C-alpha cells in the first residue's frame, strides 16, 4: 500500500487563483458602487448643492459597522461606501489567500511575514483611528 503525496499547487496556479480573486473583487466592488451611485442620483439628483458650506461625510458612514447599518436601512450613500470598502478588502483578501498558499507550501518564513502584514491591514481597516 503506497501513500501518494498531497498534490501541491504550483506558483502559476496560485497566481491564477489570486488574479481571479482580484478581478472578481474589483468587479463586485464596482457593481455595488455603481448601484449605490445610481440609487443616490435617483433620490438626490435634483438637489442643488450649497457650495458655501462644506458638509463632510456623515459620522455614520465613517465606520464599517455604520456602513453596514446604513446598507441594512437601505441608504444609497452607505451602499456607495460599501463598494469602496469592498474595493479596499480585495487586496486584503489577496494577502489572506497568499497566507493560505504559504501554509499549504509549509513555508514558515513567508507564513510569518504574511501573517504580520495581514494583521496590520486588518488592524488598520477595523480598529485604527486617524
């Protein structure tokens, strides 16, 4: 009885999967942002802007949880923000997928380095305040 080794992904296969992930992530982010923008224009397109006073982004749309609540409430501006968050999450997903590939390849140095990079990205996305 022979035990066959687990097939390993080649670097080319990993690159193909990562490339497809980036394409799909950007496409989804673009669709969400476009739908949110179209809905926003449908509801607020006729509003005349007041250029004398600057009104920044509402506080609710400055956090991921606030954006999620806004999307759940059907707010089009929150949907646009969600598209932008998805666009930012796409390269983060790439780093996570790369981490998985390094784990499969049992490359300890790159697992350590990629884990640190992913931790910094996740911290910056969800907990850092600027």
